[in-house]
C-alpha cells in the first residue's frame, strides 16, 4: 500500500501552506518541559495543526505522547479551541479502544498541549507496508474498530477521519491483537449534545482524508454514523486488498469516483473468502447511506469469515 501521509492528509479545503513540513520549532522544543510536567524527548511526527513528541511524565515516570499546537496558531482562539476539542471528545467517550488523556490545556507559556498514553505497536498503514492481511486478521481488527465506533457514536460523536493511519495495532498482556482509534481532531459532536464551541468548521468545508471520505462527506452534506461505517468499510477493503477502494492522484477525479461510481466489489475480487465477509464490506461501501448498515454494531454482527466470529470486545464500555 502506498502511503499518502503528506498532500493527502486531513482538512482537504483548509490545509495551510507547508503544514506537513516539520516546523523548526518542533526540533527546538526537544528537551523542554511542558506544563512543568512533561519532558519532550523526541519528535514523533507533525501534522497540519501540531507536532507530536515522545515524552516522560515527571509525576509518574511513565512515557507519554505529547501533542503541541504549532506556534503560528497559538494566538488564534479558533485553532486553540479546535486543538483542545480533541481531548474533550476523547475524555467524553473514555473507551478502552481510545488512548487515555493524561492532561490537556495551556501551559505557563501559553502553549496548547495534549498529553496521552504512549502506545506500543504500529498503525495499520505501517502494518500494510508488508502487504494485505489475512481475512481472519481483518475480522479481528474490524470487530474491534467497529466496537470502538459504536462507543463513539453512542456518545453522539462522529469521528470523520477513520483511516489506516488512525488505527493503531498493539497487543495485550496475552499477546492478542488490540486496536485503538486515534486522532479525534476533527470529530464532531452531533445535535443537542454538542457544546457551543464544538461546532468549529465552516459551512460547506470538507474535513477528512480524501481516500477514506464517504460520498456525503465529499459533498459537504450532513454526516451520520453511516459515514463512519463507510470509512470503516474502506479501511477493511484496504486491509484486505492492500490498496483503497478508490484511487486517483487528482482530488477532483477522486471525488467524482467516490460520489458517483460504485466501489469495486470484494465479492468479485476475493470471492473465496466468502459472502459473510465480502458482502459485509461491499454493503458498507454503498454510495447511498441508506443502503449501508445503520450503525457499527449492525456491521460487526454481519462481519465474519469461515465461521469465525469475535464477541465480547468492550461493546458496553
């Protein structure tokens, strides 16, 4: 699978120029202490809004990941609010499939930060560099991802950026696969549950990652649980085939493909796996939201391969 970490990353309409070039300030911050507590030891990466550091929590001695908002946004209240919104959303859900927030806010220098538990493992995009996965592995990952999404949706949140880079694959004490869903930076709290500052996007602006944005997300329409179901289907298709269901270098062409053409069918591409697997993913990728599964639970109930089902994965946490 060819990675698309740079030009194709989040915020299709609003990526600042040079947003994905590691700012010099990030390297300069290594060795500093945030909020009098978190020592930054190394840069892990950078995105449009901030950089992520490997760090140590001086209060506990535990390793943490620390996100810092880029300096150029420090005086922009909207960017600060949007950045810290991620921590509020994650704390609201508090599911084992979501990284634990250790602390968040602004430090004495006015730097907005989020400190999270440090995870060990790889994101799904890195895993897929070695090639597509066996269908049984996809089922295990899919069930856990859908369990997490069910919890996210139960709290009135739409993730809006489900993609391989945001699906972290680790193991538990028994060496079993454990999935965590990352990056709630553009998640949206729906309806009456939304706090006033949660509506942070402009009308008509499309947020997400192009290859994993649902048709309605590309059209700038109202999103629902079914939008995340589409993205989950695209992720599982990618894990199975080694490439996403739609692909084009030009964003206009890609948008046209996703919004107007049917996704390639796994039932045709990989019929030997069996209909309980292939038909489930095919249905999740329907252009019309009404033709998809109503929610993540319904998709998980349908997804299995060769009689293998995965149950009891923290559905009620």
